[in-house]
């Protein structure tokens, strides 16, 4: 072996008899893709990429041309190359393919490669480093042909421990996972896709995040800049497609200030609590970055602690101080300020009602808790709203689903000015950060307030409702387990600090009505109300338990009907792959039960709501997780407890009665 050959890195690429004479195949050697050729008793190795459009020469064939010579023919468009020299017959790329040294040894075919140069830093590296500086710890996505440069930048940062990547089975699950992650933590995760169908598959999850004000970063591949417009393969106008769903959407170009572009995207996501979107053309992703530096949040963010106007506060305090039966309604927007909201309620000895989206923000066993108000709620909350003489609403959107009585005197507090009096006039709109405002109210209310002590009445209402629920738990029509029984058992077995992602359908209404929260965090598709949300969102929540100390060790549960789980059921394999500690509780009634109910209520015939289901528990086992089927209500607590104790993905399939919701 000569000195030049000694300096090469040698790799065994085939056995002696592995590749027949007259054949070619693709091989991966280190980071290179190579076409290995056996022709005329000799071996050769050349760059696998055809210079025309990148076709894989190793998937081609050696054929006789019209000139009578044998040529290695590219399988895509028929470009020809000499099998041993890589030279073309003429007319294009006269320099031919890059060739590599091959040796035939006793134990096989070897190929020599020179030392690889250090990987050049790209603009994708700069932008991904900027993501890390802004605190992005998690990316959900699917690697594909139009995002490979970006994917390699993510790979490099993951290898350095700067972020973690989860490969999903459907891009819609990636955006739902990001939404669930953000709803739990108020911090953005990123979802990455290819151009065209990969990008459009993100839309539902992104809309879910947008309408519920959850920060999400979407990263989509795109075709090369040079072919924008004519309609290249998988090209769609992504800028227009994402215009409505994103607060910030820009294409990354050769001339962009790349670090600043990522900084603006993340600032918009975080400050506006919205979706930010960046489009990465394929050829831009791998451009050299030179000495460009990553950016970050230093000096770019201000405190969000907005104090209300003093005159407005005085009016609010006067209204509260003179009210006899005030109630507090806490919405999802109050989730970070519940300590101050509950502190005000305790001073007033008033009940705290929550919207459905805010379920769990005050434990149901707290003396001031009155449960959920509205269609998914309890008769306790409805009673106190009907009997009150003042509503103090914190962070509530006043949706029709909640049904806050507009004829009552209302003080509405929100950090978003457009949310104040959005659907109808309120007595006193107060613009301020919710925790700051609630604390000021507590401090400024005189000790001699007029409010009655409503807590004993509240406790009595709870006793009556719990007696009613106990009767419903025992209901049995012989067609399956009642929802009341399911959520009674789950109330007893769910860890007090569990994170629970809830889907859409009758299971959701029943969860809101029957499940009693302790310190659990509840995630749901609020304003969008998208079926299929819960399991991908649970994946996002699980990722948050790995990324943030505040959530470490907390169990993640997911609750859905059979219709909801069927939308993204392949993601159970994702959970198995990454060892996600998620327990999914599936209510199987073989029907889109909520829709059947609505058809009956509207005096429509029940039509096309029946479902043909697999055995979901068996499916979970086939995927490599735990799967258990429950047909007897007496076994619920035992089975749920065992599934929750499982350290990996588990699915409890409960056969339920569609009429007992």
C-alpha cells in the first residue's frame, strides 16, 4: 500500500461475492452516499448523486448504449456514465463523477476515503442556535427531502445536549404536541416539516394553538429558491397558506439576517402568545454562515406586569365592597395567577367558578371551589351564578359554551384589551395583569365588606351534587359502563399532580361534569374544539416533564373517546419508541356519541355516527405498550391504578354506554 493510500480511512463496503458482475448498488460510507460498481471483473466507487437532478446512480443499471458500449444509467432521467471511470459520454459535466479508491482484499471489498473536513457552519446552525438561546428545548417533526439541511442543524444541537427531537408519524401530531407543550408551560416548542403536504398537515394543531393563545414555532421546508413560482414538485405558496394562522411568517432567504429572523419569530410567539412560522428553501438551509453569530432574548423582552388605572381600580373596589353575593369566575387566562385570584375569593368568602378550559385551576376540594360553569359543568356553579349580585371575571373569554349571564353586574379583568367586552358590554372592564389586579383588589377592599359568607352553602351544594353523582355511578343499562363510573374511578386513581390532556366529545363533557380535580393540570382544545387533540398533546406534556424541573416526575394522562384516538392512533408507536410515560384512558362506545346526541336534539335522524373499531387494547400491545380492556365497572379502579403505575405507554380501553354520559 503506497503512502497516499495509507492516509485514507478504509471502510469495508461489501463481501467478495456480494455484488454480481455487471451490477451496481448504493452504499453509505461514513457520511457519503456512494455507487459501488462491479463491471468487467473490476470494482469502482463513485459519487452516488447524478449531477442532473441528484438521482441515485446506485439504483441504476449497466446497459449497452446505441454506441455498443456499456454505460451506468441513472434511473431517473437516463444520464450515462462509464461504470469504472464515472466519465459521461459527452455533452454534460465533462469532468465526470468524483471517484474513490477501491481495493479487493481477501476478506472483502474496501473503499478509501480521505479525512473529512470539519463540518462547515451553516445558516441553519445559526438559526437553530438562536432557538436554543431563546429557550426552545423541544422539536417535534418529520425529516424529509426539503428540510435535510435544517434537520442536520437540529441533529448537531441535539448531539450537544442543547435540545431534543421527537420524530412523529403525522405532522398534525407534531403541531398538537407543540400546542399541548405550550399550554402547559407557556413556552414554545417547534414543529418541523417538509414542503407541501408536510406543511399543510400542521394546520389544525397550529390553529388550536393560535385560538388558545399558545406560543408555537413552525419550521417548514420549501423547494429551492430558483424554482419558486412555476409549480415545482411539492411546491405550494406557504407564505399565503400560513398567513392567517401565524402572527409572524417569513421566508428565509440568502440575504436575510438569519439570527434576527429567528429572534423576531420567537419574540412574536412568546409576547403575542401565537404561532410564528419560518419557511426554509432547500438550497438556503446549507449556505455557509461565515462568522454570523446566533441571537437571543437579552434586551428584547419587558415585564408583562401591567397595573390597572387607579380610578378604574377604585370603582372596582367600590363595586366589590358593596356586593352581597359576589362570585369569581376564573378563565384559562388566569392560570398563572390563581394564587392571587383565590386569595381574593377567600377574603370575600365567595365561590370560585371556572370556565371549562380553566378546570383544575382551583382544586375541587378547596372550600371556595364551585366547579365548572357551562355546558360541561356542575349544577353548583350554575346555582351560584344565578343567585349572585356581582361577577368578577378574571381571564375569561365569555364564550357561549361557558354562558356567563350578561345581565348581571360584571367586572371583567384581562391583560388583553381586545378581550374586554368582546362579545357584549360589561359593567366595568379592567385592563391589567390578572395577578397584579387581584392582589390590589384584596389589599384595597375594606375589612367591613358587605359580602355574605357563602362557603357553608357551597359545601351543602357539593354534598347534594356528590350524592347525585353516586347515583349515576350505579346506573347500568346493560350496554356498557357509565361515564360517571369511569370518572369516579379516575378521580380516585389519578395522581394528585397529574397532567391530563382531554379530547373532544361526550367524554369531554363527562370529564368536566364528573371528574374532581386536586392539583392536576388539564389541557384541552378549547376554542377550536378539535377531536384528536388529547394523545398528541399528552406527548407534548410528557416532553415538558423531561425539559423543565417544575414538571419532572408528574404523570401524564390522556382521555378520549374512540373517535378521537382513532385520528392519531399511530402516535402510540411514537410513545413506545421514546418511552413516554403516558396512560391513555379510552372510552369506547363504537360511536361518535356527541354527534348522535346533537342529531337527536335537532330532531335529525342519527346517521353515519357508528364506528367500526379495532381492539384498542390489543393494538396497544401490538405497538409494544400495555393494553387492557375493561367491561366491568367493578374492575375500573384496579385496572386504572395498574396502568398508571406502568412506567411506559399504557392504554385502558373502557367499553362504555353511549346513553350514560
